[in-house]
C-alpha cells in the first residue's frame, strides 16, 4: 500500500513538474522575447496580470466572506441604506491610484517603443497585396518577399508543412545586436508589419511613413504576419526575419549584390520571344501563380483564368494596363511599382504566349518605359 502511495506521489509530482515546464515554455502564450522592446512588453504583461490577480483575490475574498458571514441562515437580516460618501470616495480613489501606478511603466514602454533615433541601419518596408518589399537603402539591396507555401497545401491536397502560411521565398535578413529602424508604408491598402518576438506591430499606411525599431538579441528565424485586414488573401501575407551574425550578414549582403548583378537585364535592349518568355515565366511564378495558378487555370470566380481569357488574348494595351495598374474593386493588384520594365514586359509576353495562349505579339521594356512617362 505504501509503495502505491509513493508511486501516486511521484506521479503527481511528475505531472506538476510537467505542467510547470509547459507554463515556462509557453510564457503565458506569449513568445519568448527576442528584443529589448519585446522583453519590456512581456514584463509589463506579467506585472499587469499579477495586479489583476491581486484585485481579483481582494474583491472576491471580500465578496465571498460577506456572503458567508452574513448569510440569512445564521440570523443576519439585510440592511437597508443608500448613499455612503466614505465608501464612494474610497472606491474612486483606490482604482485611480492603481490605474496611475499601471500607467507609469506602460508609458515608459510606449515611449521606448517610439524611440527609433540613432539606428545602426534603416530598411524601408512597403506592403502590397499580398507581399512585402524590403529596401536596404545603404546596401543598395531591394527585393519582394512572398508566401512560399505550396498551393497543394493551401488547397488541402497535401500535408501541411511545419511553417504552413508562415514561410516566404525571400526573408528579411538583419545582423544580430544592431538597432534596426523600419520605415513602413503601403502601396494599396493598410497593412500591418507584426513580428511578436520583436514586440513590433506597426501599421503600413498608403501615403504615410511610420517607423519602428528593434534590436534582435539572438540569431535565428522569427516569423510574423500582416495584422491588418488587407483583403481576401490577408492570411497569405507572412513575415520572416532571419537574424545573422555580423560575418554571416556581410556574406549575405555580398551574395545579394552578386545575385542582383547576375540577373539584371538591360531595360534598353530588344529581347527575343524566347528570352522574354523565359524571364516572364519566372516573374509569373513569383507574383501571379498564387492566384491564377501555375498552369493559368485560375480559381474562379475570385481569380479568373489566364488561359484563354479576353485580357491575355485580346488588346495588348489593355493587358499591359491591368498588369501595371491593377483593377479597382477586385483582388488584382497593381504591379507597376513592384516590377521593373523588363519584368513587366516579360510577364505580359509570357501570359500572351504561354499558359495555352498563342497571340504571337511581344512586349518590350521600351513599351513599358513609354507608358511610365
């Protein structure tokens, strides 16, 4: 019998230790802070939570004590009274003191969140439906970051991956321990750049520049999402930040510059049909396939097919216009500011001469350049 009790005791202890470990790991459902601001937010969250717990204990203890001590069954009779100035003053002053005490650390955290002065580097972040553009002004690096979760996982025909809807083709990369200032704006609708591990959630508003900052404490990969209802595919706009050591970051910058130099195409050149289609297929896969599918079949009625469509087989000027300017009131985004002249010319040419379409006409970068004037 004693051995059974010991066994039960050890089992209970193990269960409690397991629960404690889970509580520590979950951090009250907040991710482990990876920046100074995130740590302050987390500490403030814990402080306010314990304040609420204390208020709960005091109020409900007084309430339950009163109910039990003055219950009718022991002979107490209900008192009949109305105003009590002393009580009213007390229950006004005490909450005021509590709220003021809570506001002081909260204000300090908010002021620190807004202090983006003296950064080590600045990155301009632009939100598009539904991708992010990162512009490293000092390094001369600029790229788009788009959801990379395979379509078959989204459709449910394949098993969901570990980072389902939280993976991108090009992640933002920053060095560890450096103050990163973000300049945020948007091209179409309001977006919001949100990475919980860094304590950042900042709206990106068309026509405005908002700023935020963070200093990543530990190398690694951190994920977030657009936290604004920016349209039908709002849930398909993830954020991935890779934090690297100073040496690895320098190597990444060098690789990006080399890659950019290798793939840059001359906007003043006249390209052959084969060259335009080859480049257009890459641009289509990165920017259009998520909605219109890789084979051009689309997902009607939200996303019409490219194959056999009136746009892709009709007037060339109208096709170029809708790719550059989008279509108001629909999910068709404007790519005029996202893509350069060569990529725009290439993707329109590919859509008109690939995916089952055979119009035979080409679009050259010069055609796009002329329309921008």
